[in-house]
């Protein structure tokens, strides 16, 4: 047996092993059942979350989630809540494992029909880094800022860099989105 034949054989075995594990695991299911498997991840809403009570020294008041936010929260692998401090609307999400469902707020606003400005890095008065953009629709312009952080002091201003860093462990993570009218924005 020459080295080339051995190498090709090893590649074939390595390629078939994951499939054989799936076939063995799914042998108890009826034929075609794999076609109807749900793609959504079960939500972690059963866990208790200690939401923040203040934002920038202002007390937070809980707000109900919109119907759209409720639908998203049912499939989200974490917990979602909405608050106001009287000037801003805060959407807070706690996530316990890496997920692509934690995506940039610009994607949500664009899907709702807003024109989105280019996100840019901003450091607030407390030295906290954010990613901010403007969203406009029907004569209303909003300033939206977001960041993700954990309890160990690590922070990310974009979901993609957080996702890859989260692959190496950590968590839970907090995603904070702050929405305000552009007139009140600094």
C-alpha cells in the first residue's frame, strides 16, 4: 500500500465518521424526520436575571416588549428586556452561550424600514466604548448605540468580534442597545 492510497482512505474515513454518528443517533426516528427538525434554539428564559436598576445614574423603568420583540425573545438563547430612564430606551439581552442570533441592531432597524447610517466607534463621557449609528424613517431620526460586555470587564462594540471571542468560553454576556432621538443625542 502506498502513502497516497493510505491518505485517501484516511480522508474518506474521517469524512464518513460524523455522518455515521448522525445515522446511528437518528436510527430511532421515522424516515424523513430530520427534514422537520426545528432550527431555533430553545430559550433560556427559565433562568432568573438580575437586571440593572440604573443607567448613567438614572433609575430604569421596565417597559413591555413589543409583539415583534416577544417573538424574537421566544427563539433567543438568552433573556430580553426593555427599559427606559425617561430619555433613552434600553434593550438589554443576557446571553449564556455564543449565538448568531445576537446580531447588530442596525440589522433590526434596517429590517423595520429605517435608513441606516454607517456605524462608528464612540467613547461616552464615562470612557465606555460604543458602536453608534443613525436610523431614519418617516421624518424621525434616532441615534442607536450598542455594546456587549461580560462581568470580567471584557467588551465588544460589534457582535461578530464578540461571537468569535465567545467561542473560547466566558459568559454570561450583556448586550446593551440604547435608543434616543437624534435631537437629544450629544
